[in-house]
C-alpha cells in the first residue's frame, strides 16, 4: 500500500508527469522534424528503429488522458511543450496548430482542477537547429529564449509552474559523451559545450519568463546515487567523479556559479570561450528546485582516458531497466540538496518511478513491484520531511506507458497501460493504488 495523502503535510502536492515526444505523436499537427526523428531513423540507435511518430496519440486523445489524471485524484500535471511542434524550424515561423494544441491542453488541465506544471524542453530539438550544432552552439541560448517568449505569450498567464529544461545531464552528457541519446555523439568537446550551453539556455529562458510576469519558476535536474564498486580508494575516487559530473555540475552552476574541480580536470581544455562570464545568467534566481530520481550506480575505476571509470552490476533488486531499487538515495539527495544548495527553497520530486514487464491478463494489469517501489520512495520523502527538508510535492513517472527513447516501446513506466496496436488505455493496479492513497 502507498502512504495516504493525510500522511504528508497539508499543502503537499501530488502529480504525474509525461513528456511531449514520448506521448503526443510527432508526425501530426504540423510539427517539424527533430533530432530524435533522425536518430531513430539511423540503424542501431533505437530498439526496432521505433520512433515518436504516433507514440500514444496524446495529440488526439488528450481529453481522455487528462480525465485519467483527474480521476486518480492528482493535484498537478507535469507536461512538456515540443519546440519543433511550436516552431518547426526552431526559429522564425510559428505553427499555429501546435500552439493551439497546447492552448487547449492547458485549458483542459485547468478545467479539471489540475495545476499545469510546464517543462519547456524535454529533448526534442528541431532538426534545423541540430544542423547548426544544436547544444554545441552558443546561439542556442538565444534561440531557446525566443521559443520561450512564444510560449510565455500564449500560455504564461495560466501556467502554475515552469522549468526550462528537463534533466540537463541527459541533454549534455548522455547525448554528447555516451552517445545513447540524440544527437548520438561521443565527443568530450561537444559535451563540455553542450553542458554549459544547457545552463546558459536555462538562465536565459528563466529571465524571459520572469520578464513576462510568469512566476513559480524552477529547474529540474536528475540525480543518481554514485556508490563505489568496492572499498578501494580508487573506486571511491571514481564514484566522486561520477557524482561530480552527474549530480553536482548543474546544481553548482545554478546555485554556486562554478563547476566542480573534478569535472574541470577533464573539461577545461574544451570549454567554450568566455564561459566564466555566463554565470550571472545561469544563476538567475529560482522559486523552487526539482529532483528526478530513479536509482543508484556502482562505479569502478578503469585505465584509459578521463573519466576512467565504468558502471558495474549491483546486488539490489532491479527494475526492467536493470536499475537497482535504492529508495534511501532519494531521501539522501533531498537532504543533501537542501543543505548544500537550495536552503529554504521548496523542493519537488519531479520524476520517480519504475519500468516493469507489465502484461494484461483478464483485462487487468497487476504490478505489485511498482506499488512497492512507489511506497518505498514516498517513505523516503517522508524521511526527508521529518528532517526539516522543505519538500513540497511529488510527481510519479509516468502517467502512461510511452516511447522510452532509445529503448522504443519496450519499457513500460506507466500507471496506465497502453496497447501500442490499439492505443487502448487500461489503468494498472498501481493507478488504483494511487487513487486510493489520494482519497479519490
């Protein structure tokens, strides 16, 4: 069973999260090409070369999906806008169909008594901007600011909260150093540029939203517990470096105006010119901070080039992603972030959830492991609150099964099952558990 709503502070908010490219169906409504479309069309990048052309067809089924959110008793809906749906070339002309869709969506969220929690960018960069270097190009901060202005003009008066960019580590490192996400690069110079420019774009967008009278603005970073693979000093050092580029880089950029020394040992020769002068923008004040948390990683040293480490298998139970289930990491990060960076700023768990190999049997989906996962992580949130951390809300990932990026439609994170042949939605046992916990 999940903890009840009444087990949390009176004004604590519960929500559910999705992202545009993963659910909408990008090949409709006048949306432009993205670097995810071309990444998926390249053999070997994505399971079965699956893409987001149709996804969950949320573009046409959004009313049904919002009814599911409201029906479970959630307070807010964290969703994202697609840059390429709104501006097919990334710059210049605006696609009226795209803006109208988000206009209807926000109105629909409000009509159901839900709070619209907007993320401006969740990874679907317009191809025309990728052609100009994408996140490696400093100009992207201005391009993103212009996109933000379009969104602020149309939606800003009705948005409850907004964050510019989901998970900067994935935009920068996972995509430019490890090559697992679009644009699929493995290049340290590209990575250093992208990781810095993501933060510059974040600060630029925050300033644009502030200047348009938008309030309740934050940032959303992902965190992953970095555990040494063994008791050796070398493993401890490797884990510290992993922690530095995964967990500390973006938080320290935003809140301290500096990057960790451990990361700069590798990045210093490759940073964009004048990067030190950008922190005034990067440090634009925030109203809240969001943490996405799923798992821990065991880090072992290796020979070879920096960062000279790799991940090794761990002993804990794992999700269908192969990720260890380590709920204490969530309470540890909430406590640590408040202590080291954010102080009294409200914190939100903006994503948390698990993939499991769900099957429909007799019209039902029983997913006790997912219910147990949520219960353990909600208890971790309670642990942090009990220690005085100002945690203001929790958002489950995800509302429904969707396009899981390079893993295609194989990994199911949803509270609602989606049949990707018929697109039928079927609430899982975990959805019903949330409905019970929230008192609906």
